[in-house]
């Protein structure tokens, strides 16, 4: 014999369970976004550190840093633009110069800012000069 309470979940109960699952999932997704942005900042700093080391190797063999026009690409391929370094023995990096973690090219200047021989910069999450938090610029002269 079938009793009235053996019919399973009602439509309203099912909707309530789905709503609770969606709310919990949204909270987890929102929290994860914060960690993804922090990982991007750390990745940009690591890429800049690797390019700085490669630029120092380039300097030791070529006697100068790549010009602004030659850019970071000179670490991967021998520059065709003047001044073409006679001592180039690269490549000085493991692969083509990658974009920053937000998909934009790193900015390279030679001579650099603050009296340094070069500057490497990522504009951060917002892609604009300046900013705070995850939008802040990541530059080669800061750790």
C-alpha cells in the first residue's frame, strides 16, 4: 500500500536545493577570482625577473642592452635593427617573448626610469598606467 508521504521531493523543495547550491557555488567562484589575480601578479613578477636575468646575460656578451626599438625580442632573435650586436650568442630566453599574464606585451625602455639601464613594466589588470591593488603597475625596479 502506498502512503501519501512516499511521493519524493516536491517541485518547491527541488528549486530550494538548486538555489542553495547556486549560492554556495557563486561564493566559491567569487573567492577563487581573488586568488587568480594574485597568481597573475606573481607570474608577472617572475617573468620580469627572468627577463632581467636574460638582459644581464645579453649585456655581458654584447656590451650593451637592447635598444628600445629592438625591445625584449632581441633576447630571442638576433636584432636586425641598428645597432646590431656583434657578440650576440643567444637566444637568452627559452622561448619567444610572452605577453604578460593579462595578454598584453611587456613595456621595455632603454635607458630605463630612475637612472637604470632598462625598465620592464606590466600595467597590471587594468592595462593602464598607475593603479592600486591588482591594477597597480608591476615594474622591474620594485620587488
